[in-house]
C-alpha cells in the first residue's frame, strides 16, 4: 500500500472540477423550507422516505438530532463566505440555528443513554464563546461522556450501562471533540487525557493491519480485555469469514484521527488518519461510488452510502490541511484531489433536485433495510464541504 501511495503521489495532479451543485440555489431553498416546518413540539429530520424524498421526523432525544441545527450554522458560515449569492442572502441563518438548537437543550439532562454530543453548541461557541447556554451544554455533554470512560478498558463506552459487556464503536472517535472544547472552557485537563486514551485504545483494537476498521469492539469492563470484534451496521458473512468495513465508520475514523492530530499534534494520529484514508481511497471501485460496506461483494449491486462519501470528503480535506502544517505539500495535494473526486462522483450519483434532502443514496442502516434515503448528516457534510473548499480557496461560491 505504501509503494502504491508513492506511485500515485508521483502523478501530476490536475484538480478535479468542483461540482456546480455545491453552491446551487437549491441548497439554500431546501434548507430554508425544512427550517420552516418544525412540528410542535419540536422534532428533527433524520432521513427521508425512499420514494418521495420527504424528511421523516424524530424526537430530540434521537441520535443525529444536532445535525440539522448545525446545518443552519453552516448556512450562516456560507453567508459570510459567499454573501448573498445563490439564495443564501436575506435569511437570518444564525437565528434559525439558535432557535433550532433550543429544542436540544432538554436532552442535556438525559444525554447519558444518547449518542449525540451537541454539535450545534460547539458551532455556537465558535461565533459567541461567551454564550452561557452553549457553554453549559458542552460542559454537561463532556461530563456525561467522561462518565462513560473506564480506565481499565481505556475507552468511553457507547451506552451508559453497568453491563460488564463494554461496547465501543468506531463512530465515537467523532465525539472526542466535545472533550477538547470542554477542556478549554473548564481548564480540566482530565477531559483531554480521556480523549487521548480513547483514541489510543481504539487505534490498538479497532484498526486492522490493512487500515480497515471494525465497527464495534466489545471489552470486559472488569479486566479491560477484548472479548469480541464485530460489525453492527456493516456487512458480515460468518460462513465465508468475510469481515466488514462499514464505510461510514471508516470515514468517521479518518475524521476522528485527523482531528486528534489537529488537537494534539501527535504524529501517531496523523499516521493513523493516513492509514484509514489510504484504505478508503484505494477501495473505492472504478465507478467512483462509495459502497455502504467496502467488503460486500460488488455483485449483486451493492447500495452506496452518500453520507459516508461526504463525511470522508470533509475528513480528507482536514487530513490534507494536517499534511500542509507539517510541510508535506505532496501529501496535502493528494488528499485534496481524492476529496474532490469523491465529491464529484457522489454528486453525480446522488444529487436529487426533486427531493427535500439534497442527496439521495444514503444508507442509514442496511441490516435494518434502511437504505436509499437522504440523510441529515449526508447533507450537512455536503454543505460543509462546499464551505471548506471556498475557505481553502479551491472554489468560488
Ligand atoms: C446561546 O446558544 C443557545 C444554544 O445554541 C441558543 O439557543 C441561544 O439563542 C443563544 N443565545 C444568544 C443570546 O445568542
Ligand atoms: C475533571 O473532569 C473529570 C471528568 O469529568 C472529573 O471526574 C473531575 O472531577 C474534574 N475535575 C475537576 C477539578 O473538576
Ligand atoms: C441511487 O439512488 C437511486 C434513487 O433512489 C436508485 O435508483 C439507485 O439504484 C441508487 N444507486 C446506488 C448505487 O445505490
Ligand atoms: C506525505 O503524505 C503522504 C500521504 O499521506 C505520505 O505517504 C508521506 O509519507 C508523507 N511524507 C512525509 C515526508 O511525511
């Protein structure tokens, strides 16, 4: 794999063209239309119906609640980057983001069993670091996450539970961010230590020698030893002993380790992000479509996961910036180019003007037959990718 990367890096790198849909007026129009239809009491869009493409709505304690409010903050950022072009103007996106976040505040108190750790509150603090509501929310989320840390295992667990079967998903690499933000607010360095320990344990147990990842590792909470490595939302076929590599988990992992490098500058995290990214990029088939699981046989046709693709785009752009900070411009260009080509291919496949979501072809949970939908975080990372590319000077609005 290493020599493959070296060979590819030596090729001249023409930048893929950025898909024009990224800044289509439909982006603002659809997000605004969704923002105007909150049911009372408030519910949040998560994924769409497969045929109409209309959003399905869930209570605020459901996983992924935070992504729609965070999308509104992302539209506010776009307004600052792009001005009033493409229907982005004339809307107080920040106010909408704040209004939509308030419905999430009650879940601060019940977060123990939930997964979502307050992405919109982190966005609010980037704009107004003094907002006490957001500061409190982040502190409570971080404390709840820290409570799920077990020093014997060296990880935070998925669910708040006394069960000795201690389960950890690769997705949780994404939640470590809240610990760093809370460390800044409180000055409590234990939160950072927990994030580092979780990342190191995950590095040791979730990642296979080829850079692919297990979705779930089970530990014995009393001894800390690994009792099982398994999939949850990925493909696996025990008869053929085929392991799974759930593509969204792989994408969360790349982002998580690139972010750990951003937060700590520890070279081991950069190396790990590269290994996971290398697996992702070199396992996309020639049609450019990111499958929901890299290890599912290609025949019969396997569904895509557009959300894995857009998360990976953001992860690779972050990794590219990390390479730049160590002066590795060849590596930086390589990840940038990979991000752009994934983005172009997924836009060609999944852009759906007639749906309420921006993209189709999301696979929320295939074993539960939840596929071929729009997904709220797929759209969120699509919009964010456009903003990142603009901020990096790789596109205009
Ligand atoms: C502070 O943040 C919260 C949560 O993000 C938001 O609901 C509220 O409107 C914000 N307050 C102000 C004064 O901006
Ligand atoms: C720091 O955070 C940890 C984890 O939440 C907590 O156990 C500890 O009491 C905190 N320390 C202080 C001084 O607040
Ligand atoms: C993409 O979504 C469309 C519309 O739902 C569907 O017809 C098509 O088969 C999907 N393609 C893949 C590769 O999942
Ligand atoms: C630059 O980045 C590429 C891709 O991540 C990596 O293979 C290479 O080892 C890096 N070079 C240096 C000098 O760090």
